[in-house]
C-alpha cells in the first residue's frame, strides 16, 4: 500500500481558441420542388472566411478581372470599311454606352463583374436578377446572393428564336429547343420565383441569369478549391491550436507525480491556475499529505514524495504546423493558378521575376478568364437580349511590356522607315491618357515616317533627346498632342 498512486487529470476549460459553428442553410426545411446543393453556399462562404489564403486569391481574381475597366469593341465579323455596317455598328455602340451607364444606377458595371467573380470563386455559382420593365428596351441588373437562390427541379422544354450575327455582318435567327427551369429566391420567410434568363427581350418579366464556374459539373457547380477542403479546414484547426498554445503562455507541459500521499485542495487549485499566463513568474507553495497505512498493529502516515515529469522536452519558439500551413497555401495558389506575388507574398521576387510571373499569369489565367466573363455576362447574354450584336464588351487588363523588347522593336522599325506617325497614336493615348482623333489632322500627315518627322523637328525639341527610340516616341507624341490642342484652341 505504501506505493499506492492516485492519478487526477485536470481538463482546462477557461481558455477557448475558437470553434467552428454549424452554418444554417437559408432553405433548410423548405426544399419542396427545389434542388438541394451538395454544399450549402453559406457553408462554402464560411470556409472562405476562415481561410488564411482563399480571400486573397478570390480578391486577386476580382481585381484583375474588373478593375482595369471595360471597353467597347466592334465585333470581328463587322466590316468597318463598309459604310452601312459601320453605321449600324456605331448606333449599337451608342446604345451600349448608354446601357452600361444605366444597367444599375446604384453601382457600376465593374462592381457587377466583381460581384460575379466573388460569388463564382466562393460557391461556384453567381446570379444576376434581370428585371424588365413593361415600357423599357433595356433591363435593370440587380446583384443576387447565391446563398438565397435555388433552382427548381422541374424543367420545361420550349422552342426559342435566338438572333446571331453572320460573318457578313447580317442578323439572322435560329430556332432551337431549350430546357429551362424556375429559380427561387428567399426573401425573409417567403420564396419568390423567377424565370431562367434567355438572351431575348421579356417586357414585364424578371429573370435570373445563372453563371456557373464549371458548366458540366452540376446544377450549381462548385468552387475550384473544393478538392482542398480538408487542407483548408486543417490549416484553420492548426491556427486555433496555435492560438490556444500562445494563450497558455508557451509553457512546457508537465505531470505532477505524488507517491505516498495526495496534494491538498489548495495545492490542486494552484496547479490548475499555473497555466494562466497572468500567473507567469509567481510562486507556488504545494503541500502534500501522507497516506495512512497499517504497519503491523500500528497506523502510520507515509512520507510523500513528489516529482515533476516533463511531457515535452522542447519549448516551441514558434507556432506549430508551420510547414503544413505553407504546403496548404501552396496548394491553394496552385488551384487558382496564381504566383505568390498576387497575394502579397513577394519577398523573393526581383523586377525580372515579377514581370515574368505577371506576364505568364496574364496569358494563362486572366486573359482567358476576362474573355469568358465578358461573354457570360454581356456578349452572349445581356447584349443579344437588348438587340446589340455588332459591338461587344471587353474587360481590360494591365499593359505588360518588356522595355528592352519594346526599345529594340521601335529601333528596328525607325531605322527602316517603317514607323509612321499613325503608329504613335496608340502609344501617345496610353502614355498621355487622352484620346486623339485622327480626323483632326491633314490628309497624309499621319502617314509621315517618324524618321522624316524627326529630321524636321526644331533643334529645341531634339536637345538632349539622344538616340533612345522611346524618348523620341515620347517627344513626338507630346508634339502630336500639342498640335492637336493648338488646332482646336484647347
């Protein structure tokens, strides 16, 4: 009996690192006639909000898709040299400019695009409400939250007559059968049903334009990071463990082993309180009472012995699972096909490697993504619905050029007399931030070789110019702008 040992384990409850709560589905118990998604949009958004990398990736997509602006272009099937086709295209151009201004008076087209991107990258689906007034030729576009939109199970077949632009610039129609479904939107406790959007005018009707990240996946699609949910949740759990670890004051865990006795009640309370960071550096006075045992005919009290056993030999100097966190961050960037510089992890980049990363990402990710978005929202959806076919919307991107390559090209063209004043107009517009109208110049002036123009420039303009073709281009561009202003007294 002298070696009897009593073991008591104290579970700490005073420090909470955080917990994951079950996110309720806004349609729970109300899916009669509706398709329930595999993953609730609210739960997917909760996963994103708890991740330490997904919000940055999604915002990088939204910024690069929309923040460089929107421009209008002629459709490549329109012959701008044909006076009739160009006149029709110019009329549509003016209508499109007006539509972009009024499609939603409370926001901008760029914000609508960013809403679509954020919804797509969080849940796999994005929705826009297309509301047609009885007397209006264009609809109003409202942002819809994927958390409160569900698709109906039943589909209806109907034959529609859809317009398209031919290679000769003519508008023709094609009849085709399509299967459509209703969409329900949760508003407080009620459900409001909408027709599925089709690219045709529907006066007095409100529709839902459903854009899916992966069309063939399911009715609702899914976000591109869905396969890495275990890693994302694991990273969150590791961070919560680190939070608890730091809150406890980074103490080496120990076991207090008493043999031949037990700790007093006061000592037990002191041991419990020792893990509190507020008690760091304080003294502990621990008392242990021996155990009464029979030795022969006498009752005697044993002398207790106490020792402290370390449960961990090394005190962590940093958070736990740092390598795991780094690997999961790399996986997320890979799923979005983004280099680290796009999410603020740029400590290892030089100017050359940063430019290379941006150029490759533009070519492989954002240029195709912008083109796809422009078609899904505008060119294959809203524009045909309002009768615009000869012009289209393009989402702009950044100008990424190699200065050395550009200098070599300009030098090559200038030396051979190939570079004309007309070729400088796009450069001048980009550098100076203005629009230069070619019609303001005399016939033949814009077709003057740059080399000839340089030879005729006043010596004051050429002073200190050197042989750098880019400096020469900038000088001529400024002169071009100055002449434009002088001709029109600007």
